[in-house]
């Protein structure tokens, strides 16, 4: 039977093998799901494996696992690897705390309080509160449930009155907003998709009209969601202007800063979130631009009473400390909750605000460099000069979807496409600050070479 010391030794060896393989071959071998099922024996069986068989199977699984930390991964809004945060993540698994009570988590409750407090102050919530969540979608769900309860007092105790509710988000907002509306009883059809300007930012006049129309029709506006860093273009809704509309109509203002919240770490770029201190809530994913291992997300509230008021349930078998400030489970959707605070705290303590400012500056610099190179290249077409770190572009006369697929199949890069103003475009996310301008040059050259081998294609939807 494998003991913990042997297991950790094996894990270290396998992890180092995987990291070294990133340097030698930064893109994992391409396989379809059917091919993977043929190459790997993933079946669960009556009889277990001996040690050597088990290690070999794990090694084979790792060999086909996407290498999201390599310099050739541009596909999602996360990438790269922070050594300090990785160290703390490994230790969090070993200590195996659950973040519902001080009794179970000890100093890690105080650590979470520190990171939440620091994040609140960065947003402008000087006396705010928050909780770490398993991803931005759950953080948005939590916030929208709180906003719904605040819009209709008594709902938490007695249920929905039946008055139609509405939520307002830009047409470029994250899909979790619509999903959450369906989960918490507002209804997907009652999410108003507000149009955006050519840069992908919410049209504030259109927002104001939509709210006024709904109020006149007897509907109850629950929340406005301002997106700070849209998924495709990386655009930032004008939070300060939206806050004025929210104040005029008395509607909860939520900022979905899952992607772009980290610009608050940069003195040069934090203006993109001007007005965030006027919001009622804010979510922020350090596993994106801050490079903390996935997942690490925070739901932050300007009024520190909102979490407890909407989530508190008495459970004497669990909460046995008099001070509920030390029982995060009273302010969380979850009971058992993994320790995501430790890796964020460790990395932030090690790098400091100054280190994260440099990181964000590097990400923006890489995006500007890529955009400038694309603009200067007659074979490439820049979709829009980036507001943040997403660079969208096309190759003249070639299908963006086919280019992305060919790059993956030929094991050269992993990158996705998005739709902007009716066109499929390649989306280059300059998030991994370990990259250099030479890496950007190599990537663009690779894209052009792949495109040259493809037949003519259309990007119109």
C-alpha cells in the first residue's frame, strides 16, 4: 500500500517530468476523444493496480494533458505558472483544511480575511467583506442571489412574490450571468442584453432606457452587471457612468471583474475600473491575470452585512466559535470549502503589490506589441486596438476557426477564436508574463505559415 511519503515523492517526480516535457514539447499530442479512449485505459475495475502499473498509467494521462502553463497556450483567460502559488497549492492539498470554521482551518481563516480585506480595499470597499468561491461563475451566482434578495425583501424567508424580475448586462457579458438568472428563479429570458459600442463597452443610454421601460411595465430590476474585461475583446464597461444610472433607479450594481479585476494592481491601468468603489459587489479571479493556480475567485461586497444577512444559517454541530467572523461558513454558499486563500496569500506576500503591478504592466505591454505587429503586417487584420490584454485579429482570406484547429492538430499552439461584429477572429490572450516579444513574433509567424497552407476561407457568420 502506497504511503504518503512515497506518494509525495512520486508526485514530485511526475510533476518534474511534466514540467520538463513543456520545455521539450510545449503542446500536448493531439488526440480526439475517441483516440484518447483507445490510447488510455481509463476504466474503473474490480481489481486495483500495483504501484508500477499505477505510476505508468498516470504518466500516460499526463502525456496527453493540455499544457496550459507552456508558452504556446493562449486559449483561455489563464496560463503560465507561478512557482510560489504552486508551492502553496500543493501544501493546501497536504494539510487538507476545510474553510468553514476557525476550528477546522486555524490560521487559514485569518489568511482568507487578509486577502479579502486587501482585495476590498483595492476595489474601494473600505469596510467591505467577501468570500472566496470555486470560480467566477459561482461568485456571480452568489452575488446575483444576494442582489435578488435585496431587491425583494422577504424573499429569502417566504419565497418569490411573482413580480417579474430583470437583470441588465452587456451583450458581451459572461454566459454565467444568464445561467445564474436561470438557476435563481429570475429567468434567462429576463436578462436584458444591452448593446455595446464598437469597442465592446456597454451603451449606457441603452441601459437607462431598458431599465425605465421595465419599471414602467411593472417589472422589478434586480441588478446591473458591468463587465470589467469581456471574454473576447477584453473590453471594460464604463463603471462610473453605469453607477450613475444604478443610483438614479435604485438598482444593485455588480462588477464582473473576474478577468479584469487585476488591473486594480496597476497604477497606470486601474482607471479602467474608475467608479468601482460605487458598486455594491465585485468579483475578481486571481487565477487569471494574477497567475494563481485555478481556481481562485472572490465575491466582494461593499456592505459587509450583506453576506451574513443573506446566507447565515445556524448549525450548532458546526459553528462552535462565538465570533462568527471566524466562521466563514456562515457567509458562504458552501459548507465544505477547499483552501484557495493560502496560494493567493502566499503569492501576494512573496511578490507584493509591486510585483503584481509589474506583472500587469508586462501583460499590457505584450498585448500592445502584438497589436502593433499585426497592424504593421499586410497579411493580418487587427480587429480592434486592444483596451486590455486580448488581441483579436484575422488572416486575410483565411478561416480563423480553421487556423486555430490546424495549430492544435499540428501541435504548434493552443488558441481559440471568438466572434466580433459578425466575424470569427483569432483571440490572442497575452496573459502569460513569462512570454517575450520574441515569443509573440514566433507565434504570429507560425499563424501566417499555417494560414498559407490552408484553402481560402470566410469568417463571416
